[in-house]
C-alpha cells in the first residue's frame, strides 16, 4: 500500500514526446506565417517601387510637354502605339519632341540602370509603356502602364494605354488586364 501511495503522490518530471511535438507544430506554423508575411512584404515593396518610378516618368513627360508647349501636339503617340518596352526608341535629334520622346522611351525601358555583360536595362518598371493622347482643346492625357506583381483590379476602360499587353498566358491570373497598372495625368496648354 505504501508503494502505491508513493506512485500517486509522485510528481511528473521531464517532458513527454507529445508535448514536444505540439510545441514544434505550433512553432512551425508560426514560422510559416512569418515567411508568408515576408513574401507579401517584398511584393508590396516592389509594387511601391514600380509606382514611384512610374510617377517620376509621368511627371518627366508632363514637364517636357509643358516646356515645349508650342509643339505639344507633336508629342501625341496615341494609346495604340505606346513608347517603351516593345518599341524601338527614336534616336532622331531633328526636334525637341523627338529627343524628348526618345529619352522617355529609353527611361521607360529602364536605361537608367543596366546589369550584366549585355547591359540589360533594369532601371524602371516591369514592361513600362507610355502614351500621350490628345483630349482636344489643348489637353493631353499622359499615361504610364506597367506589369504588376499580381492580379488586383483592371484599370478603367477609358485608360487604353497598354490594354491587353499584360494578360499573361491563357488561364493566367492576370487575364482581363488584372495585372496592368497605370498612372495618368492631364496636361493643359493655355492659349497665350
């Protein structure tokens, strides 16, 4: 009877294998959550970087048009023929607008920063394209479009620059322009 009392009154010492496994499971779930958060933060950082680059390039072209206001109509590219990725940049120096459009095209392609032995352009947004459209009455819509990191919402149908250029392959999550990002501004040229 005394030996049974000793067993009942004895304290547990050590950790059981089940407790160790539960602890490891909880820890691994927490670490996976932290890894997923890190991936999402990197995607958000890339989206913010691309948007900042697009806004700089948008402002650049708006300033170029405003500075050369007498030839503002010559900057029009239309939404169907954007400059940037997928286009050949002009090297003409015949006029100020030719120089400006050539420099803007190179900037949209990422010429500000290169990498590797073949000097790949990496200094701008993914798939950067720019359009200048005439809205009439000396108003010009300037748009910069690029490839987003993942699908969110398609830009309005009224912004046609780069439309259907970022859809990805068939069955892609980027279908219907869900990965196309755009920023726009309007430049108004006053009649003096």
